[in-house]
C-alpha cells in the first residue's frame, strides 16, 4: 500500500471512530424516547397537515402527469417497431425528446418552471405551485412506462381486433389499454412512490409537504426528532402505496376492476370524513368521489 493510500485509510478510520465515539447508548436511548414521546404533539401540529399536502401533491402530480403522458405514450407505442402505425423517424424524434426530459434534474426543473406555476395557479410557492413542475417532471417517465406496457401486449390480440374491422382508435382504447391495465397500474405505483420522493425535494423551494417540514423544523432548527419522524411517516406512506399497488395489480390481472374502484372510493370517502373541517382541496376530493361513483355505477350496469 502506498503512503498516500495509507494516509487516506487512516483518515477514513479516524472519522469512523470519531463518529461512533460521539454516540453512546444513553444518547441513543434518550433520542429514541424523545422521538416517540414528541410524535403525538408534532403530528397534530405540523406532521399531519404536511402529510395531507404530500399525499395531495403526489396524487395530483401523477394524475396530471398521466394526462400529459397519454398522447406521447400512445404515439411511442404505435410508431415503434411492430406498432400499428410504424414510423421510425417520428419514433426516433419523440423518443429522443422524451429521454432528454427524463434526464433533466428535478430541482433545476422546479426552479425553471416557477414562472409557469405562477401563470397557471397564481403563485410560485406552496403545494399547488409544486404540482406543475412535478407533473411535467414525471410525464416523460409515464410516457415510457405506457410505451413499455403497450409493447407487452400479445400481437395476436391486436391482429384479431384488426380482423374484426376495429379502427386504430378502437384498438388503442378498447384493446391495448384494457390488456395493458395491470402493467399500467404497476407502473403508476412505482411512479407514485418516486413522486413522493420528488415532493419531499419540492420542500427545498417552498413546495410544502413533509419535505418542507423536514427542512424548516428539522434541519434548520437542528431538531433531529422531527427529521426522524418525517422519514418514518414517508416510509410508512410508501409501504401503504406499494401494498395497494400490488393489490390493484392482482385485481386487474383477474379483471376485478370493480374492486379497485370500490377501494379507491372508500379511501377518498374516509379521507373526506377525516378532513371534513379542512376546506382546502375539499371540492376537488368531492369531485373525485362523484366521478368514482358514476364510473362504479356504469361498470355495474354494463355487466
């Protein structure tokens, strides 16, 4: 080992030793106890509102991002090799643009799109303002996710639809979307999980949510208890999203779409009841519940 490498190793060993020497079991015990005992108060005062903001921000971002991604995702699928309208040049251009947008750093995208947020929602600070760059940032990922989901469909099913005289629009929305639904649900679950992570980053530029709490109440005030509590809530939230995503995927594979709609309807209704005194975003949640009820009734009548 050279002298330079030896000195680097010694410096690294010294820092690791110092790190462990700074902690004792008593300190860890006291810190853990403070984190547990202060959780109830912190949750009511700052963590619960921030959690609602994070959930609202993430769901709305995925919803609007999905709307932005539908057309590019469909075009990528139908222009791709063996697509129903194969076009190598158009596919290459759109794929290149999508990949560039996916490579754009999110924090920089947040700052760049602040003027657009102010135009669309009237402010460049807060939860609603953060939804705009979040939706635009995840749209390219969702477009590639849709392309991948559509490419997994058996070509025999598409050929069978063509033989029955189905138009391209009918094939896309009645065959491809229906067959690709389990893969789309799986992709949306993954997208929602990393959108939750992106929403935490939004707190760095005044986006609100749990990331804002971790920075303002935890990092800037040297309150390690709040930071740990925020991380725990995020971990639990991600696990819940993954469990629901796996459940919806299983139901979609079994063609039990009504189960998915009923579960979403129940979750939104419970959330409205819990936050009935909170007027913020109340109208939007009522609209979502009404739409889910209408679709639920439609599916029952169709059967």
